[in-house]
C-alpha cells in the first residue's frame, strides 16, 4: 500500500445520515459586507458559539485519494474519543487494509499489502502534508473546526464576495479561515508557506445539524508541494454520538517496522 494511502488513513481521519438535517451554507454575496460592523473577534466568538458537544464520535465514510496519476477509493471507519484518541480503519471490499491509532503523543499504523507498520511522532506526517500537525489539529479538521485555537491568535478580517475571511501571517506562514455568514460555520481553512512552495487546504462543502451540534458532512483536503498535488475527498455516510466505543489496535505478527521519509 502506497504512502498516499497511509496519509489517507491518518487524516480520517445519536443519528444516522438519513435522519440528519443539512445546513444551507450558501452565503449570498450581499450578506458578506462590513455593514454589520463585524470584527475578527466577533466572527471568532460567533463561530465558537455553535454547539459541538460529544464524548465519542463514530463515523462511517467513503474516501477517494488522488496524487498525480495514482487514485484509489476506499471505505473508512473513524472512531474518536474526544481529546484522547482516534482510530481509523481503511477497508477495500470489506477487508481491512490499514489501521491507524492517533493519540496526543504518537501516531501508529500498519498496512497489510506491504506487511509494514510505523510508530512515531507527527514530524514525518507534517513534512509530507506541508503543515505542522498534532492530535488536536487532526481532531479539529475531522469535525469542521479551525486547526488552530483562534482565540489565541491575532487575525485580520478581510471582506470577500462570499465569506468572512480571517487571515494571519507568522514566521513566513500564512493562515486563512473562511466562514459562511448565517451560522459562522467554517467553510475552508488554508495554510501556505510560499518560501517552501507548499500549501494545505481543507474544504467543507456541507454540514449536518445533530442534537450534539453541527458537524461536516465530509471534507476535501488538497495538499500542494513541489512533487505535485494530493487530493483526498471524504464523505461521511453516517455519524453516531456518545456510544461506548472500543479502540482495538495491534500489529499483526511478522510485520516490519519502517520509518516515514519525505
């Protein structure tokens, strides 16, 4: 299994989809004006005012991965115990081909085709994707939250034709967050490092309204680097909340430990 599928497995990262209410996040151009005297602080506050309460999440998803001429389609099972661990299982035709366990301290994964496994920190993953990642950022990415805590940064409010945009530049890294106007849901987040010729963006086309809060119906990840563009499209087929979940993970016998290099 190629490294791209490993990245796919890591990124994946009360009600079923059939019972979900989709939130209309199409923002009329006329709404996004400074006439409401919004500030970056108000936008951030309004965004975090959206309820997002859960202890565990169980997501069944379908995913597509594409890099240059290489493309693959898989199914994914994502289990999240909030702020503690994320377990991702990647399957093809019902057979588990890869599994990843993500905690605040480390990343573990194994893949069946090559008979390999990896255990380590986030450094290699961050270099491959073109942005620094940690557990909180991956968790936030999966649930439609900014990868950074916006209350701890200084952001400039920029008017656009469609969205409210917050922008910050620090240490030669530019970060942008785009919010729709009605619910202040995050529609897109971008990280760009021009000197290193790499950028990373996550888009959220639609959202679902549950009793536990508003969550994305899926996400699209685009990573741009010198070696090309990687796209990962994830559709959340169903989401359940606050169940007692198990997080089984063990490397099969005979697998070889590897290191992940850029």
